[in-house]
């Protein structure tokens, strides 16, 4: 099947439909997980007669997914790259086998990768919870799913405060939803502040927690715009800044400045800056499912994951 045929309207609609179906069915999980499920689904449904044909179909499916996943686009791209590498790692040893056997092997390996992604947040919770201590004042930025999970997993015997930043009027609603979810725990006291207020309260903050849309090759992160400002402020006031991120967000991107972020990731539909790049020198530690990593250790992890 040529790339032209792959991109016919029915095929595009089918991929988008499956992705939306998995998102609804597993709404409590990251949309990235739904993207991986979609890839596995199309492996199972593929009628390709060669491994190369199947690989082209997977790449085409990824291209469709990257246009359907909104702010998760960066994570979907990196997770899909990892998935394809992981699922096809042993192709050199199975190319002589029949296609049905090859598909079974690829589905099996892809399923292993999916389960690893699903379990990643539990591993991060286990490693992240000990950083929250009684009486702590925590500053968070953006509505990170993994940051929320870690904070809600802290023992009820530990009382602490969370300051949630909001950037603009349209952002306040998501901040309020985030606050309400945290306040379901009686041991968490929450307050919403404008991100422009962060510097004025930073000296009273004990730690800053952020998620990431991508962890890049040099150990820096790409995240919601405003993350860099918080990181610079935290660094100047000697406050630790911890990044909570699943390893499926580890990307081969290597930005040196803001303009190195590809526009399709950096800008929203209106052409406004949506994310910024925070260099590794401003980050204290990355708390991931692969362990507690210094920013300089990220490159080694990427080598292990991709090579």
C-alpha cells in the first residue's frame, strides 16, 4: 500500500476513530497510552504481506496520530518512536519466518511496551511521594497528570500546601479543576496564583514540581510556557525543581534555544507560544519510572532506550 493510498479519507477516519475510542475507554490514562493501543490495533488489523509494508503502515499511523492528539503531540511522537523500535527490535531474526508469525511477535513485544507505559505512573508515585514532607509548600505549574497522582498519593498524615499557577483567563478553569481534585484529600491545602506572582512567593516555597511534555536529549524539558521563568526563579532562590515524567516522553529532540522547538509543537492553533524549553542547568532532578535521574544522566538513558 503506497503512502498515498494509506492517507485516504477512510483510513484517516478509521485511525482517528480508534484513537478517540481508546481515549474514552481509558479516560483516566494519558492519551499517549491510547495512541499506543491504536498502533497495536492496526498491527492486528494489518493485511500487509511483508514486514516492511507493516513498518510503513505504522509510520503512517503515527503521522495521523500526531495531528489528532493536541498538546500531547510531543509525547505521542516520542512514545511512538520508542514503540516501533521496541516492537520491531528483533525483526532481523524473524524476517525469514512467515508474516503471521512476525505479526504475533511484534504484537507481543508491543504489548510489553504498552504494559510498561501503563505501569510508569505507579513507579513515579513510589519514587516521588518521599519528596513531600509534613508542612511542605509546593509550587506546581500546568495540570500535569503525574504530578497530581504523586501529590494525591501522599499519606494523609502529612499536611502540606500546594500553590497552583494560572497564566491567563482561559487557563483558570483548568487550574480550578486541578485544585478541586487535590482538595479531595483532606491533608492538602490549595491556592491558585497567577504565574506572575510566583517570584513574590518563591522564597517561602520548599520545592517546585512540574511535569513535562517532553524530556529532551540534553536533559532539559519542554513544557507549558512559563516553566522556564519558574525554573530561573527557583534556581536564583536556591529552591529545588523536580520534573515528574514518564520515560515514554524521552525525546531525541536537542533544542539549544526556544526557536529550536519545531513550530508544530511550540505554537498553538492561533500561532501563540504554547510551550517553552527549560535547559538542564535549571533542573534539580528528574523523577521517572526509570529511576531518579540527574539531567546529565538523561542522554545515557536515551542511548539505552533507542540504540
